[in-house]
């Protein structure tokens, strides 16, 4: 039983599990912020321009079956607004920042200067790698 808890503790305390938990919490909080932005800023802005803030009452009837497509229209508009907000406020600025950060910062690496001992060791390694397996060298 103690080994079971020890294994669970090791599993929980691995870095990637904790990173994932932090990402989920931050993602949830960010979702709340973006949802509030859409609901309280962008939806009223669309309502001011289009004249109708809520499409949930839109529906049609076929053979006494009612299809309420207005809620779907609301959800599609919300999705497009959230996607646009995330793209323009998160994705595009981070891509631009990454481009600026990496522009001109790629160092040109020169070949390292090897000592005589290092060259000798490389030569020995290459000779050992080139010999056929199972053969014994002529001399030791």
C-alpha cells in the first residue's frame, strides 16, 4: 500500500503534470476573461451596429417541428469573436515578439579548436569504428 502511494506521489510531482495543471488553471481563467470581453464589450458593439444583440429567438417551423437556429447563430458569432480576440490579442502579438526576438540572434558557431590529444582520440575512435567486428588487432 505504501508503494502505491509512493508511486502516486512521484507521478503527481513530476514536472510535466504540475505544468499541465498550471496550464489548465491559467487557461480556465483566460477563458473567463475572454468570455467576459466578448459578452460585455464585443456583443454590445455588434448589437449597436447590427441593431439586434440576441438572435436566440430566431426560429422556423416545419410540420409542427420548431427549429431554433438563433441560439446556434449566437454561438457561431461568439466563437468567431473569441477566435478573433485570441488571434489578434494573443497569437499575432506573440508571433511578432518571437520574430523580433529571433531576428539576427542566430549565432554563427565556429568549429572548435581541437588539441592534439583530442585529434588523436578522434583518430583512434574512427579506426576502431572502421574495423570489422570480431577481429583482433595485430598488436596491443
